[in-house]
C-alpha cells in the first residue's frame, strides 16, 4: 500500500481478471475500493486455484485491500442499492453489460458528474474473453514451433485492459476536475487486442508485406534473441538490444573471427544493425549454439553478467516462488497470514516502488459482505433498523 | 485522440515498448507528450518491422501523437538541455537508468515537485527484458504442448508495465495536487511479472500444492475451455465462464444425456461447478471433440452465437487486419496516409471509447527532431540565435 490516491473512493462491480485488477491497482495506491458482489460471491468467487476447502487463491489475491459489500442483485431492491452506492460515490469500475441496469445513462440520473470505466468483450457488447480475442487477432498462429496454434497461459489482454482501465479512470477524473463533467470510458478487450497489434506495427506490417510474419519458435523477430542450451542442458534466453551488447556478447563467447568471416562472406556488418543480425540468423544461430553448448550454465551466466548481456534461464513457477531475488528478499512481498483461505504465503503489494515513501504492509482480501454494514450505513445513511431489515430479507449479506 | 488530459505536458525519454506505450496512452487521451531522442533516433528508431526504405512501422505506431525533440545526449550540453526540459515541464516518463544523469534526485534539484515514472528491468537496476523476466517467472514452462518451453510473442510484460506506468503517472500527479510533493515511481518489469503471478494466485498455488500446475496445451486451467476442430478443419476456442453458458453449450451440442451419464457414473454435478468441469476433463473433452468434429464451422458458430457461448476461430494476423469488425469497420481505426514511412494504412486511436465525446482523428508519429525548435524556444525561452548555435554545433537536431 502506497499513499497516492488517498481520498479517492471507487465502487467496483466486476469479476474475473481485467476489471478486478483495475480496482486492485487503485487499492494498492491507497484508494478505498469497495467491491460489490452477489451475496455468497460472484461468478469468480471460487475460481481456481482453490484450497482443499474450496477457497480461491485467485480471488483472495486479485481483491486484496478492497472492501466487500454483498447484495442480492437478483432482486430490484438489491440492484437499486448498488446504483445508489455508485451515485453516492461518483467513481465506478465494472464489467457489467453497457446497456443493463448499470448503464452509465441510468447511473448518471442524479449524478451527472459520474465517472464510469467499463471493461467489455467486444465493443458492440457481444461476449468475448481474453482467450477468444487472442485467437481473433492472430497471436497463437505466431507462437511456438508450429504448425498448431499455441495459446498464451498468461491472460495478457485481461491484464493490459485492467491496467489501462485504472489509467482511464484517473484520466476521466482529471478531466472532471477541470470541466465538472462526468464520462464513461468503455474498454473492450477486442479493441485493446487489435489496437495493440496496431501499436506494435503489426497491422502495418501485414498490409505492407502482404504476408504473415514467419513463425519463429522462441526466437525474437527483428533482432538477435533466442533460446540456447548450455553444456549441462540448461535452456537459456539471450537477447541483444544494443550494439554494445552485441560487441560484448561476441567477445564473451570468443566468436569475433567467425562472425567476421560471415560478415565478409555476406558483405554485411552486424555491428550496428539489429535487422541484419536477424536476417542472417541462419548463419549466426549455429555459431552461438556450439559456443554456448560448450559451456556449463554457471560459467556462461557469469560471463554474460560481466558483459552486461541480458539473459535468463527458463525456470518453473515453483522455482520462481522459491527465488529470493523475486520473492523472499523482494521488498514488494511480505510474509502474510491473514488471508481468507487461512493459508499463509508471501503477499505482493503495488508493482511500483516509490523511494520517497514507506511501502505499507499488504492487506488481505475481504470476506464476502465483510463491509456491508460499514459502507451501507455510512454512505447511504441507512439506519440500523433499516439495515437489519435488509439483512433479514436477504437483500444484503454480511460475513457473520 | 480524446480530450481527457488536455493541459498535461509530459517529457518522455525512452525506447522500445513499455515506456513509449505509457506516453502513447497519455497522448491519445489529449496530453502533450514530448519524446526526446538522440539526434538521428534512439535505439528503437529502426526496429523491425521496417519498410524497404528502413522506416520502422513499429516506431511510427508506438509514438503517434507525440512531439519529437532531438538532442545529442552524448555530450554534457545535450544532456543538460534534457534535464532543463524535464524541470520546466514537471512530469517525466523514462526507462533511462535510475542512478544515471536522469536520476530523480538530480532532476529534482530545482524542481522539488517533479513526478518521475521510470520503467526498469530488475528492481536493483540490473538489465532485464520482457523475454527474460517471462522466463524467470515460469510462464514458458506452462505454455504449449511441452516438453520444451514456449515464449510468448506478444511482449505482455512490456505492455502491462507501460499501461501501469501511465496509471502511476496520473496517481502521482493526483497526490501532488493534494500535497504539493513530487515523487518517483519505479516500475521494474521483474516486479510487474512476479507481482502478476502473485495477483493471479500463482505464488499461493505452487506453495500450497508443492507442485507446478500441469501443462495444458490450449486448455484453460480450472474451468471448461479448450480448442476443438470442426468437421471442416477449423480450429476454434470455446470457453465457458458461467453456469448458464454451460447449460446452453450442452443443449446446443445435444450432449445432455451423455453428460448426465458421466455425472451419474462419477457422482458429480457439473451444473454449478467450474472446477469439476476441469477435473473431469478426461471424460468431457472426448464428448465435445466428437460433437464439434461432426459439425462444419459455420453451423457450429451460428449455434454458439445463438446460445451466448464465447468462442473464436484461430486466425492469422493477416486475417485480423482484413476483418471489418476488428479494423475496417471499427471506429477505433481511421484510414491514415500521413505516416513518416509514407505507407498508408488504418491507424489506431485510444483503446477506450467515450460515448460522450467525439473520437478525434489519429495523429502521426513525429519525424526525429520535428518539434525541437518549437519546444526548446518556447519551454526553455531560447532565443533564435541561441537555437541556431545549438543546431550548428550538433547539440540539437531537427527534421529539416
């Protein structure tokens, strides 16, 4: 928890990855983020990975540092309470349908300066998920050795959409501070995906070339970068992005003469041209395969570190979780035993580090309805009798 | 271009993907983003894909709607001009080293309320790239059919870091508006990657189970989702995230009786449990393979659309670029012929859609140094004589 967004309160009605990460990033920067869910939990409340008691390790990490209000959204009175909470707060993150009971137009009645950020599937309202927009824009056909398409495992489009939604929320609030006007920013996964293809030059590339990019396995397009296997069988990624790194890599592997011979034979110089190192990869890769294949990994890694070359062995997630640089000794993580699951493990805070501030301790995810009473009675000025009636009728749930 | 961040000016000294996308997203929301590069272009200026004339289609899309100032950063006077521009502006996005001439401490001398957002490799300053942090946290070992690791092609960590950097910039500006204090937010790719593993429950999962997640090919962990091949050979992804979708999918494929038989034999009910649909995939997948394998894709797609099932055929990027829903008929794109490369193609605007605002036209990327005179003379109050001297001495470059 850092203190950048203190004083900002956001209602989040959402599920799965994209929209909840937008709320998470705000909460980890000090905003009050109130997640509103169906009594008993939304559609993501038991999503895997889960413990033996069916507590979701996924949910309890994507919703850290948030408050939870539980409402029966299947009945009009529950839906009305959510709408009132949004209006009383003024900032709203959601992935509910654009034209449903949480439409910006309906919510804006009585709160004209409302800021809504809405993550969607397709821009036209049709459903889509990370794994389907990924197919639609072409990445799986470029991934892996081929010929079959390979899906990413990381839900990259959800994550990018979530971070962009957090950005869009603050941008719309910034505009409101100047103009007094509210607005809705709709963020369709499909537009994030195809827009990113465009931003990286992919639309221009395929239209210019009239072809698809070749499938490269673990090699990187347009520069020198690939996986290689050391003498002791460790597969390692090496990527060269500066001309100095190229010179240092050749020196570290003692390949100067053999590279010069290729340059002479082909009439090129690799010294200052990423693209040539890529187009002549048929000649370059074998040299590096044999030079790297002759050295044990520890020896190679020391040489590459000394030369400022960017490299990394492939590791499992289990390896990563045990790694002190990534987790155990990383100030972003803290030992944490207050998780709703009861399982104790290192908890992550905000991705950013602010040297001028103390990094506060991570916070737990809430239990479903844990903050219903606090939030509803204070923000909507409900009396204790009125709150008791909502509990008795099942309109509101708590964790007790 | 939308008008959310009008009045905000940002200096960006950066290269490659992460840090430039942070500037791009701000520019597409109406901020003035001034990218400062080495005269002749930074290390990413010719990055592939490129045209026959070696103009980068990558650079001209990642830097749309920005201004360009070209300085000789190899000499003290050029570096000093960049520092003065940062101080005169007050907001700075960079991926230059944390302890170099663009350290926040040095830049803050004379501008104590400076906001710096810095994308880094490792948090300790060691170099890292998207493709190496990806290996370090374990995703390639979970991707594809195995046994070899498979890299993602999308630079997902760069992109997530870039969007998070844009969010962090606005959050730090928000805090400054309240407290008057500047700050630096450091965003290491390594922390974005391992923090995301944690946010998705991955750290908890491997520590709880003591194992790595099984490698699933194109199947989705913890729910019913996989690729299937239709009678006419079209590979298609189908993912079920709600109980209603599950019921509808079974009905659309007429699998009710056979699913019920599995439920009876195994003593489970799939109706309201994502996890069971995953743990019993050995029995479920063959049923769907044969039902889907018996239908042509057009027939299947119509049935799935009618039932609200989320699905997508695998397509190439060339297919995507030609698709009217994604590009040609998508309001996010506009035909555009003012690119520095001279090649005309649809240009993307902001990912977000704001129904209350007009979506302005996309803007071109600048030519190297195109705005050197405008920016340096106005923001640093340089006289025309002084500016001419800087041109003559090669400290400043322009596009003329």
